C-alpha cells in the first residue's frame, strides 16, 4: 500500500429517503477522516437522489487510509441493511453523503453544506424551528478536534451529530454541545483504563505525547516539522522513561513511526489511544521491525454478520465517468484500488474485530430507530411528516434497543457505555494482530486481565519504568524537582512511622506509643510506675507496716492508760487526734504503688499532706501549750484563761488544717488530678506514668507550710528545755521536727533534679519516715515510760517533779 498512490478527492454522500434509490449511483472515496450526513424524506418523494460534490478540487495523489475506508463501508453497510429491514422503516429508504475531513479546515465547508437547503443556500432566520436543512443527522467525525469544530456549527441548529470515536470530555458539556452524542466511551474511561494498566505493572515514569508535527496534505515534512520531530526524539532518547503514551491523532503518526524505525526503541512500551490502537496501516508499517511492545486501549469488539463479505464486494460494471469540470462531477467513486487494498488488509481487519466499525454501525441504527419512533412507523408504513432536526434529536436521545447483543442507549452526557479492551499488537502468520489481553468495565471501573502480555524484553520480563527506585522499608520519599515520582529516600526518625497511605511524610506516633528508626508502625511503650515487686517498694512497705503496727500499739496503750499523768501530759485527747491520722496514713501507703489513677493521685495530693499537717499542728500547739503553762500563765493569766476556756489548741489545729486544705484545693483547681504519661528522657521506649507534673509544684508548696510548722514547733520545744523532766519534750520534739525539716528539704532538692518513678519512691519514703518520726519519736518514749517505769506514771511523781522545778526557779 505504501508504494501505491491513488487519485482521491473530497466527496459528499448524503443519506436520503426516496421511493427509489439508484444502486448504480457512483460515490467517491474519502481520505483520512470521515464525516457522514444522514437525512430522511418521505417515501412518496418523486425527486431522485443524487450524490453531490461541492467545488471538488483537482484530485491529488494520495495514499488510501484503510481504516477510514473500512468505516465508510460500515456506514454504507448499515444504511443498506436498514433499507432492507421492512419492519424498521417500511416505505422509507435512507441515503447518505460522506465527506473527507483530513484536516480541520475541511470541516467548516461540509458542516455548512449539511445545514444548507438543497440549493446550497443557508438563510438567516430568527427561528429555525421549522427549518429543514440538507440533512437531519450527521455521523462523525472520528476525532475530537474535528468533532468540536463541526459541533460548534451544528449545535446552533440542534442538528443531531453522533460521533463514533471522538472521546474528548469537552463534548459532555450539553450547554455548549446540546446536539452531540457518542457511540464510544469518553476520554475519562480511556484514561482510567490506562492508569489502571500502569498501576498494575507499577509504571510511574511515563512519557505522554499529544502534539506531534502535522504534515501537509501530501504527507511531506517541512523544515519546521522535521525540526520539531527531531526535538521530540532527542528528548525521548534522553528520558529514562520506558513507557510512552501517544494520544496524537492518527494523521501525524506515520511520519512519527518512520522516525521511530530509525532509532533504537526496542525496550519501549508504546500505549496507543483509541485513534490508532487498531490501525492496520501502522501495524503493517512496523511489522518487520523490532520497535518494542505495543499496547492499546480500544472499544470492545463486536462481530457484525455479513460485513466482511460486504467490504470485499466488487463494484458493478458501469460506463466510465467523463472527466468533467461540473460541480457535481466526481473522480473514481468506486475506487478500484480501494477494493484491492481492502482485500490486502482484509485478514487484519477481520482478526482485529469490528470495534470502531460497530460504533458507526450502531450510530446509523440509532438514527433509524429514532426515525421509526418519530414517524410512528408500524408494519405497513410510516407517517409522512416533515422531520425537523430538533425533533429527531429528542428521539435519538431516548432510543433504547439491543443491537447484536449490545444495548444502544445514551446517558445524560450523550454517551453510550461500551466496554473497553486492552489489546497487544502481534505480528506473524496466523496470529491475531490485535490480541485482547484485558477488559475494562466502565460501570465497576475495574480492569480484568484475560491473557498474559508477551513482552519484547529479555526473558519476557515486565519492563520497569520509574524515575527513582523504591525506598527501603520505613524510609520516606522526598520529592526532587517537579515530579512526585522522582524522589530521594530519607530515614524516618525514632518516634515516627511511615504510613502505607502516605509515602512522603513520617507521622508521629501517639503519645502512648514509640517506634524505632525507619518503622512502619508504632509499638506500645513500656509503662514505668512503682511496682510491688521492686526492692524500694518492698523496703518502704515494710517501714509502713512497722509504722502501722507501732502506731496501733501506741493507740491501744494510750487508750488503756488514758487517765494516767503520762498520757495527760502528752496531750490527753489530742494524742488520739494525732494517732488516728498517723494510723490512716500508714494504711494508705499502697496508693503510691501501681499505675496512678485519679483516686490515687487525689490521695497523694490531699490525704497524706492533710494528715501530716494535723500531726505537725498538734505537736506545735502541744509545745506552745507547755511553755504557756510554765512560763506565761503567771505573766498573762487572762490570756491563758481565754486560751484554755475556748479550747485554743483545737482551734489552732483546725485553723492550720483549714489553711492547708485551702492550699490543697487551690492547687487542685489550678491544675488537674488526672494521671499522665511522659516519655522517659533517658529511654524513649519507656513511658513514665505519674500524676500531673504540677503535682510536684503543689507538693513543694504544701511542704513549705509543713516546714513552717516544723520550725515553730522546734522553737517552742527549745524554749521548754528547762521544764520538769516529765514535761520536757524538747529532745523528742526537736528530734521529730528536725527530721521533718531535713527530709522535706531533701525531698524538695531531689524533686528539682530528678523525675519519674524515683520522685514517687522518694515522696513515699519521706512521707513514711516523717510519720514514723512522729509516731516513734514523739510517742515512743512515753510508751516506754508507761510500760517499763510505771512508778513514774503517778500523780505523786509528777507533783514532785513540778515542786522541784519550782524550788529551783525560786
């Protein structure tokens, strides 16, 4: 075919309805793209149908386009088949006109011609509702650019236009193109099928070609076109992408692939768009050469019975057509060489399946069914109404019938849903040149593979096309340049992880979890808190048990000897006010052990500090009261009487306890008692469970008041160092208060330096030791005297001690 040049010129074939249609009428061959017009007249029209040509230029030497000729034959076959069906349009015969639209400039004249009246005049009217153009429907063109050009004209008149392979999404805009319908899926579905194909084979580094140099009508390459083509190939050879998607129209591809044959692209995968996915001429051009793997996205094949025989039907004998210059003259409409070329490619055309052919075929039937409805046809005939384009458009939009097992119906966008196939080009005797390897379901939006791909690679391995290699496990991708598929691999630091849905960012682990470097998930941190099986806990618990038992023993001893002078000199009833909080505090030591809770944190911040403050207040007021009896009662008798009469010691204890309670409540309101988890600064794998961090600030604040009580108690005890031996408690109180003061200062210092479980252990140890200092340091010596020196626990002995103190003073 490539060496043969044939005479080709523009031609217009109109689809007409007539009582009689001459089979001997000649028609002329189209070039690269086809635009067909359909229109219908009544069955009783007397005017014969003619096939007209407007200002036919001188025929040019041009190579035949096999696929275009095949589509033209499909339209003729469909029209003749409809005319032979007595039940579809009885009494009505369809005619057609077909025009070559190789270039965009060829579109305007046929479009105006189809809109004009039979005398080629297009009147300017205010209302075209009752206007009858030259045709009532248009089939084509086959590419989006030409379709949009024609649609901008035809849509103004609501002249139905059904395109069979223009897939641009612009055509879905019904405000702009209300009269356009399609028997092919839109570009969205084609692109989605390509994307799923690439995702399946993990290709993410793709070259996309959409604009290729357009040649002149003689397929000659000018200097500018050749320079542009050379620039494209230099970039292709420089690129590391091995997948090339070509969306360019078929017209520009012959010269492009001639250049491909001059270069080494054997390891490339070519992905073809609908415009050339099953082009037999390109398939034949590339047959003897090794140019890579060819895959294409095209419409699913549908077998049309009888079409292959019709395509090869020889022309009928007729007298030669004179070489006239008449406007209606034609050149070689039967095109003998077209038939020869079709015979040469017939095997390829048959094996490739009737894909786009069925789109043309179904478009003709859609118009025929719409006419059947509009003309209210029955078994005997159709109405003789005038057919206006806008009326026919509504009927075409509403058609819904089955044709060769497939549903013909247009959705709200004017599209007919048809399945797509992924085909692979093959060469060799007996092989299907366009073998289906996968199908794409438009409704489920899913690609289903039905056959393995034969790769033109070493050992038939799947080609790899990626700008950067995949990052190792746990490393994130840092984009380099403008393309997200070009990246560097960076480590995810500890405490972060790489989410499988986001390969470009390391996400922080939740506060209760942690991760190592380059992790893809987080693990729970090891929780750190004071546990029962730890040595410090056991030691402190033993001390607490010792304190509890000793305090309980003291309480029993004091209860049994409540009326004795020793107990009364120790404070009498106030002793039980001290012993009871001590006993409860020792019993509540377990709240420091185990995971902190709201209750345990509440106890730590309130119960222990209040119990300790009550004890210190009692010791302080007891020291003050002894000093008052011996040194101040005689000097300030009224004040001392007032102090005794209004129970001054208890008021003081209640007052200091109230202040302490107010401080505790204020601290709780200013912060929270909820336990929290904090990362161990020495080991991020560990989470320290503790009460709120402000708990330490509150503990320091509360300790400051305890320090003040300790200092005051120590001062009064020191003032009473010269009192009678039985009332001289300076040594014991000094011991207790000194220990309390020292331990509190130590705790404050420790808490300012350390953190975590050590603070909890230190806080518990200091608390237990302070309570032990009061229990054993203050009450211990008195119990010792009660148990081992009962003769000193008499009123006479105490009176003698007081008399001796008085005589020494005097």
